[in-house]
């Protein structure tokens, strides 16, 4: 066997593991017993043995996963995490929805528009970044029909997870021996919003066995009525829906992360970057492959320093009706969405040659009640300067600010 084939074989070979059948975790007076649900093919890497546990005496979703088709040697740790994260994303939506996961981050996501077929919802999610979707795990919040199953087989998919599958789906899935088919239901039982049970707690294990314990990520935003418009110009309902859709995706994107969305589907996702500028570039690169110009893009989920509201440049001239959204968690702690998204508008509009190069820019700042003329911070200046050097953009587009009262 050649060295290349030997390395590839490691990724399809199951390791033996000797972890206990049960484990106990006590947090204060609360003790939870976990039972081994299945041995995994391997952990994060093919030399790491791993096992998957689920708590007993709890209402479960991913923890009672049924593996309808094992593929070759079953699930890896990343397969389980991708299945979990995809189902968390789609659980926010009542309409049929799809999330395409690659290495624990979504490469694309979409939900149904009107009477759109599920196969079209999947195509939108996949085609947000078809390159990253190669070898992905695809999650649905509804029954998968045969037409969608057939479309899934037209590209390389490592796993599919859904509450239910229509008769005939497995006939298509059996065409590829390595695909893994998972069944997970009970999505309505998991906590998503503030006020719901604070379970499960997140546990992060450090290199010496020390633990970081934190509350789960829950949001106050249940619908567009939870958004407050703080400018005279009002967004359309679809623009508000796109904002809310983007926020639910961005909650499940690794920071620094940027999500661009249009018509209930992502068009570009930049994730897991050490700096915001690169995250913006990645999202833009992917979005520019999908469309010529974005009319509504929204959501940014990276943290910014606590203090005065984030200052940013608003580019105003050619698009008086084009909104830019600035998610805001609380007074004095504003996410950098507005600054980044206004830059996105400038670049995307420039691509269509709709605005001239290097027009005057109006310097503004986000306030809880109004937009103020103010000198931009060095951070935003650096973002704009770097993007200008990279893309050669310039010009103006209009802004409006939406206050988002999330956690």
C-alpha cells in the first residue's frame, strides 16, 4: 500500500476505545449520569480514540441519535459536532430549513420562501459555498423527501441528519457506501431563547484538566417584533426577516465571523478568523461569486470592546433606500456590523460600477436614539483602509440603523 493510501485509510478506520460505560458529572448539588451512546470512529483526529455519551433521565435530541446508515466505520467526533450544530441552526425556524456544516461551522444555510420545495432550500444552502460544502454534513428540521435525497447524491456529502426520511430516500443513500444517515428529533425541546431552561451548561476543558463553565447561548430575539427601528426610514418586513435569519446563523458561527444573507439564505460566510478584516474579505469573496450586488445583507457576530458605542463610517449617496443593520446588545456595547456592512455595500456596488471611486465619506456614530456625526475609531479606519487597499473601493451608500436587543 502506498503512503498516500495508508494515510487516507486512517480516516476511514475505526479506533478501539476503552472509555467507561458511564460517567458522572456533579455541578453543585446536581449530578448527571451519562451513558455511552456509541463508540466513535475516532475523535478530532484519526489517532484519537473517542466515545459519544448522552445523559440519562433527560429529554434528548442529538443524544438519542439513530444511525440509519453507518457509512464506513461510523461517525467521527466532527461528524457528531456537525450534526449537532446543523440541527441547532435549523431548530430556530418553523419553515423547512437546511444547514450545511463543515468542520463545526456552517458553509451555508437557508429556509423556505413561500411554497419553495425542500430540494431548492438545500440547493441554496449548498451553493452559498459549494467548494466548502464538499464532504459536508447536511441538517434539516423536517422530513427529507426523495427528490432532495437524490440531489444530495449529486455532490459529495459525508452525512445527512433529519427528524425523518420519506420512503425511497434510503434507496438513493445506498448508492454511496460512505455516506452516513442520522435521525434526530425533538428539536422543539432544546433551549434557544432567554427564559427557557439554562441547560446544558457549556464546559471547556483546559490543558491541565481545569474547566471553564458558562451558561448556554440564548437569545431574546424570537421575531421581527423584537427589533426596534430607531431611524425615520423603515425597513421592509423581508429585510427584517433577513436580519433575524442572519442573526440565528451568526450565533452559531465561530468568531470572528460575518454572515451575509438575502431572501432567507446565506450568500457568504466568513468565520473563525483572528481579525475582522479577513472575516469580511472571506464573506465578500464568497458573496461576490453568488450575486452581482446585495440589496440587503445583515448580521455580524464578533465582539467589540465595551465602552462608547462603536463608531463607523456611513457612505451616503447612490443608495438612499439601502439599509445597513447594526446589532446592539446593550448601551455601550455595540457589535461592529454597521461598519463592516457599509463597507460591503460599497464594494458590492463598486463591482457593478454604480458608484464613482473615492467620493467624500460622512463620518457617523451609532447611538441608541440617533445617528451622530463623529470621528471614526482607528479600528474602523483600519478596516476601511485595508479593504480599500485590497479592493480599491470608494463611494457612498445610505444607512439606517436597527437596534437589536439580543443577549
